[in-house]
C-alpha cells in the first residue's frame, strides 16, 4: 500500500507546477492562442482561470470552516483584475500562487474550510485543498504547454497521487448510481491500482493490492491501463480512450462522465 503525499510535498508541487505554467505562458507565441483541451478558452483565459483559482482558494482557506463559499472569496473573485500584458500577467500569476501557498502554510493541513466536493473521501480542509490544487496546477500546465506547442508529460510524482486524488475528490459521492452497480479499475504502469465502485450507496474508491484485478464475480465492469500521467489526462478528458488500454465495457466510462450526482 502507498501513502498520500505530505503537506510539504503538496506545497512544493503546487509551486513547481505553477512555475512550469508561468514558463509556458511566457514562451507562448500568442496569449490569444486557443487551448486545444479547453476549446472555449484562449491561453489568457486559462491563465486568468488558474491565477484566479489560486486567489479564490487562498481566501477560502483563510476564512476557515463555512457552509458555503465565504463572502471574502466570492468578493475577491468578482473583483478580479487580470493584466493582459505578458510580463505583468506572469508576475500576477506568481503573486496568485504565493497567496495560495501563504494561506495554506499559515492554516496548516488540518484546518477546516469550505469545499465543493463531498467529504466522503477527501476532507474539507486546507490539506484537501492543497492536494487538489496540485492537480489543477498540473493539468492546466499541460493545457498551457499544449497551447504553446510544447506539451510535457505530467511528473510521475504528481500523476501517481493524482489518479487517487481525482477518484477521491471528483467522483466520490453518497448519491446513488442510477445504473446497474459496477466497478471501474485503474491500473497505473508505476504499480499502483484503484477500484471505483458505483452502486445504490454512491461512489467510493479503494486501493487494490496489485494490478491484476479481480476475476469472476469480483471482476470490474471495465478497467483502464496506462501510465499514471496518461490515466490523469484520460480522467480529466484531455486525451481520448485510444491513449489508454481499456478492458471490458468501455461504454461505462461514458455513463460515468455523464453522471451528475445530487448531493
């Protein structure tokens, strides 16, 4: 079995991925370039989204426990002013990241805060926010690099933790699965495996002891095999199913993507 990353590692990775994002923005031929993986956005729009997200979550973490998005965070997002000149934009992005990292450091991993996800498998805490922001920064760095014409694989350290983080945060829910109960297995080439079970009790993920998966009655309805980085990009709908090896009923992934649980 494996452990999740330490809080200090999460902060380091947010900083590293955000630095890589800024490098992609700085080197791109045009800030108005379309982002292929976010077709409605330009690179400037993507930068505004990531930097604004850093500031939004900094305010959320700093506000402490809440039943909804804190007024401070909502006001900060509404008042967002983003410079369009490239050098100023890069500086604004760096400041945004430092605001987030500062709030996370000050509050510490166990500090409670509001979050949009179910608390079923990811805590509504500064630690949960940090773990998710690593993935936001990493996936959007890939988006920015793609728009700049030089996409790079996700770092293995980020990707291996990211598969589990996605399943724990973006999928876990107590809402009933509206179809026949089934399971999705995810096998990373790095030697990590997970099973997402969906049924009348909702969706939850467990770590599997090996990449062999179950057989017979214990078999998953569908399984995906790839590097952790490829699995992340597949889960975030950045690459097609052709980029991973799928065994079983591939149509189940369409049902999973279309599912909108009611909390």
